[in-house]
C-alpha cells in the first residue's frame, strides 16, 4: 500500500469512527458513500480484521480493533500533518505570493485565512491588496497577483475560477432612509444592487462610495441604506433579500502557474475554506 493511500484511508476511518455513519462521513469528506465503504473495506483487508459491525442499513458499531486503531491513528495523522506542513514550508522557501482580494472577503474572511496560512507557510512572503472585484481580475490578468478573491461572477478568460463559499446579501439601514449608499460599478456588490434597484423601480437618490468601511460607518450613524453582506451587519437594522441575492466568493488562479508555492497555497485555501466556513 502506498503511504499516501494509507493516510487517506486513516482519515476516512477516523471520520467514520467519529460519526458512526457512512453517509455523514461521506458528506464531511466530500466523497460518495460508496467510496467511504470501499475505503473502509480496503483498510480492513489491509489489516485482516473487521473494524465495524454493520447491523441494519445505517447502524454501525466499532470493534475493539477499531477502537485501538482510532487511538493510534490520532497520533499518526497529527504527526503526518506536521511533517507535511514542514515539507511544504521548506519547498516554498523565499517565495513571494501576491494576493488581491475584494473588500468584503478581504475584511471578513481573509484575516482568519491568513492567520492559518502564515502558520503553514512561514517562509512565504505574502503581499495583499484590497480592491474591487474587477480590479482583482485585471490585476490577475496582468500577472500582478498570484491569487485573487472576487465577489462577482465575472468572465475570467484563461484564469481558473473556483467557488469557495456563499455569502448572503441584505438591505442594511433604517427603513425611513431614502438615500442609497452604493459601491462603484466595478465592485462585486454593485452587480446585485443595480438589479435590486431595477426590479423595484428605485431611481435614487444615490451616493456612490468606493469603500465598504465608509459605507458601514455612515450606516452606523443612521445615514442612508445599502445592500451589503450579512457578515458586515453587526448592530444594524437589516431586511432580508430573496435567495437570488445570495452570491458566491471565488478564488482566481492561473491555470498553468509556474509557481509551486501558489499552487500549494491554492490547495490549502480550498481545504481551509471547506473546513472553517459555512459554504
């Protein structure tokens, strides 16, 4: 058995042991239920033992051998993760990775993500620029950034676009306010604001502001209304929007990157997002 296959099997086994449900384990691991069953069977064959007693369609019971393997696998997987991160860090030594991020993602998601990335890639020098979605795309296209995060379903040409997570938009501000605070046309949220205004025959007045921070400050002062991310609404009066106003955050990367460090960061980002945020 290849070593990498062993770690994959142990990770699957650990998840099944903790959930005692093949279907639930499959959802957590983002694979099919038959794949989970096949991997557990492969591990049982490798160890020449039964790990789970199947009784009924869904109910499973771990055997004493499974309990022993679980306790041992926790240490094995922890050591493997430490070793893997160490190897990744050394292979990415002295690289500079430039990140361009749209404002909502940059303020609400990127800080926690960067904390994790700095721990895993201590020898990479990161540079971060916050701008609107279209500027992120242009920066990536001109090779001025290695990775980008946008909030708008733009046509990305040769760039690879990966959906990371969803984001719910709401109307924030007091209902009596008639002034609408809007981002510039090249921002991600403007795409949805414009659609809302057209659907509801709203013709203004509008105040265009190219800063989420300033918009939030004005809203907190009781000035105007705005369509913003539900992640930014602390203390503000909000009105929900229809499901069609749920948008996605996307990761942009070059399909054929000559930077192994950028590729490693990309793989880490997608895995971290799936594990630490509501997708």
